C-alpha cells in the first residue's frame, strides 16, 4: 500500500514546493502591500511579523460592531457577484464532509461559513454560498490567490500561517492527539517511536510526529489515514481531536489516546487583502457565540456536553 | 552445367586432362551398372534431403502460424480483455459510487460482469502460459523470446490474480461505507482506483505488450521468406538433376521414358507446388489477419481503454470534488492522447464516427465541469450519470468496442485460414520424398536388372 501512495506523496511534495514558492513570492511582495491596506490595518502589520510577539489566539482584527456590508467593501463585491466562494473540507466527518445520503457538504465548519453568507446576503439561500472542496495543502494558496474568498477547513491559526494569511477569531479549540486501534498498547505518541503515524500533507501534525521520533506518513485526506490504519499500514493517526473524533465515529474499533500534544485553535482564513472582511467575519462569529447558534451547531455535530465557547481576543 | 554434360555423355577417351577430379576419372573408368548404382544412391540421397528440408520448412511455418492462433493471439486477446474489463470496472464502480447508497442495479451488474470477465481471462491466460505446449515447437530465437516473455507474463498474471481480490475488497468496503453515509467510503474508492491504476493495469498492459510483440514475431516467422526461398531453389535443383538423369538414361538405354524417374519427378513437382502454394496462401491470410485484423483491433482497443480511463477520471473528479484536480488533469491528458487529430489514438482507428462522438463527449464534459466549478455539484453528478456526458460517452464506448470486436473477428478468421494452409504440409513433404525414393529405386532397378 505504501508503494501505491508514493505518487500521491510525490505530488504532495510538488504541491508543497509550489505552495512554498507562492508563499515566498507573497512574502517578497509584502513590504509593498501595507500601503494598499486600510489605515487601521497598517498598524498591526508592523507588529504581526515579529515571531516573538505572535499569539495565534489573539491575532485577529476587532469588529466595528454588528456585521455590516459597507459600500465599496469586499463584502459589497461579494454581494454584487451573487455568491460567496468558500474553500471547505469534504472528508472530515462533523466539520466538513460530503454526505453521501444527500450529496451536500455539511458540518460545523459549514455552519460557520453559512452564517457568514447569510450575513452578507441577508437570507440563508444556499444559492449564495458556493462550497469548493479543497485539500489541506490547497488552503493557503487558494486564499492567497483569491480562488476562494474564505476558508473554513479545520484550519489551525499558526504564527507561520499568519505571515501569509489573516484569520478570524478562534471559533473552535482543538488539540492534537493520537488515534489508534482499540487493541493498541500505545498510550501516547511517545510510545509510537519508530512506527508509522499518518497525517495529511501540509498539516502541522507532520512535524510533531517527526519530533516524537515516529515516522510520518503523509496522505491527501484524513480519511485516507483511516484507510491505512484499518489496513494495518500505519500504527496510528495523529492530528486534532476534532478530526480524530470524526474518524473514530466512522470506526468504533479505534480510540483516542494520550494527553493533548498541542493547542490547535481553528480560524477562518481570509486573504490579507481584505481586512474589512476579517472584521465582518469576526462580527458574525461574535453573533454566533452570543445568540446560541454556536452551541446549537456544537450540539448537533459534535455532541454534548457542549465545550466552553472560545472567546475572541483581538490584536487590532 | 558443363560438368553434367561431361558426366552424362561420358566418352571413354584417353584425353590427357590434368585437372580431372579423382571421382570423375573413377566414374569414367567405371562400368555402366556401377554408374547406375552411383546415380541411384545420389538420387535417393537428394530425395531424402529434399524431404527433410521441405518438411522442416513446412514445420517452421506451420508452428509459427499455429502459435499465432493458439498462444499469442489468445494471450494478447486475454491481456486486452483483462485491461478493458478492469478499466470498465473502475469507471463503473466510480460512476455507481456517485449515485450514493442506492447504486443503480445496471451499474452493479456491469461491475460484477467486468470483474468476472477479468478473473476468467486471468485464469485462462495463466493456464495458457502454464502449459505453453504449443511454444515448445517454436524455432530458434522465437522460442527463447517466448520463454523469456512467458516467465515475465507469468509474474504479471500472478500479480493480477493476487491483487484483483484486494481491489474488489477495497471497492466493497467503499460501497459499504458509502451506504452508511461515511466519508471514509470515498477514501476507499480512491485507494481502490490507485491500486487498479498503479498495479493491476500496468501488469495487464505489460502482458499485452509482450504478447503483441510475440504475435508480431510469430507472424513474421510464419510469413518470412528466407527458408522458403532456399527450399524452392533446392526443389528446382532436384528437378533439374532428375531431368538430366532421365536424359542420360534414355541415351544409354535407348528407352524414351523411365517411369520410375517420371514418378519421382511428379512427386517432387507436386510437393514443390504444394509447399509454395501453401506458403503463398498462408502468408496472404496471415498478412491480412495482421493488416485488417489485429492492427486495427489494437488501435480500437487502445482508444477504448483511454476513453474508459478518462471516463473514470470524470467520475473521480466529482467524487473527489476538491480543487485538487489530479483526475481532471489526467482527463485532459487522456483527451489529448485520444484525439481526434494527427497521431492520436482515434486517428489510428480511422473511425470518423468515433471521432465526432468523442468530440461530443468532450463538449458535454466541459459543460459538466463548468457546472461543477460553478458550485452546482448535484447538477454535474446528474450529467455524469444520466445526462449528456453519460449518453455521449456511452455512444463513443459502444463504437470503439464494436470496432474492436469486428476487427478481432477478421483477425481470428484470417489467422485460422493462414494456419490451416499449413495443415498436413510437413507430413505431405515426407510422403512425397518417400514416393520419390521409391520411384528412383523402381526406375533404376529395372535398368540395372538388364545387366544381370
């Protein structure tokens, strides 16, 4: 099976490389960009690149009040176009997955993005929301190139990604953990030293697997990891508990083990070109936190008890 | 020519010829009965030599032609069928998966039929390679080539029969998960498709390539000229010797016709005409089989497989449904390969109907992609399953598969005719040479008796 995956991996390497090249190009272009941004945002641009002061959980832009489509804004452009284009996952159970029963992409992430579309267009018609299923490694390049307006894809806000993208405030608190088969004797990632552990290419889990001296096996989708685990080709899968819960829900013969390895705060990714959209999305998220919709989505997709709602912290 | 004149006229003179061979002086000094006995021995030897040469030639062509019909053709046909069935199974499984939990009964049956067909063909090919009795008679280099190909083909077939259950297992799991509404199903389908394309199809393609090469070699051997030319020249030479012998006899014995030698000459003539005639007829049939049969059939088969893979890509793009578009890139690649246009697979088939049907499908595919890219995934899925794209692909697929089958039938009929042209030829050559020997003995013994 590993031999079969090689072409994917080769492709992954190419895509990662091209992603990095894109990132580098954008970084090179960055010095010239702050002037093109709105004044309020320029102040943050000075402080954000400094890695030492970076706090992924408090890096977003403060909303100016309730969500409003101001004339000339990116939201107005989207409204004129008629639909919002969102890059989403289609294979992560409970967050973004293609439901074979109705052919629709559904999940917690999709609820968040649907709320954003509803706020822009004033009605919940699905015609106003185009969901574009993308892979993990396409998230960054697609946001940067403007292929999608926003990404809702179990995407962790990280200092590295903040160099290239803007994120909304944290809408979900996840933690990296480990999923193994029920008969596994491993109790944490440290017990899997020298064994194969699966993660998706371009996820930040890959580096942590390598750091724990396990052998990372990168694939395209999280469900591909579950295929490998079921076929006995990897000993474990390591990523955010939110994703692992979705995999465990598809195979009752698996279990989550070990303490949280790292915090994985999820945010909606938006291009650095549209700070007003970041503020708008944060305003929508703030509404969801307070009007009970966030808790309702959590209850529907993830279950009870409902976790504490992640509170928004802003940098500017 | 001059030497024969010397021998037959045989003037017993004392002319001082210095460079005379020892046997010639012996012959000239010999009595007529001794000369007759020598001639008889020579004729028997030549007749037997002719018999051996002609039978060998006949056997070479017959076994090469038999190999074309009995081993190479069935094996390459099996390999082609394995390849096509697997490609069709993959395309059908993907298309059925798109329908969700309630997959269409027709798709399910088609998938099952494809898998069954592939399994039967793998088994048949394995049996053929395992026995490969027909190949033991193959001449020289062809035999070496066949045994080398045989072991490689054996490995490929072992791989196929080992991995086919793994493939159907993954498709089955994909189907079960899909039925439960789990996204895991799509992952299993992708894994199955990767296994099929990465392992099973290359093995089938390898068998096909090797067997096609062998088919070409065997066909070339059956229709090749060198040996038959040598045989015909030898036959004509033997006829000339018989003619000179009877002239010499009639001069020395004052009888116009020696019936024994006449019989030998007739037997020689019949065997020569039969050999040459069988060769011309067999060669014609085998060349026809190649040019009007296996050649075009191969072209259609290649186009069909490329179309099937592109169709699987169309479905997998919709199942995968990410902007990742590996499958769509592959579709575009296959579209370029398929044509129509100079140097493409469709151009090789020469079918204008297939060309226009392919273009209709590309247009429908483009419309489908535009729909999907605009966010209308359900609409695109409907187009791929029952809409324009599905119908235009079905038309193209039917044209290509019918074209292939028509030419395969032409090949089978012509190749069989070609093989049959050589039937009994080797035995006939041996019988003829024995008749010639008998004729010579009978004819010359009657003259010899006159000296007793």
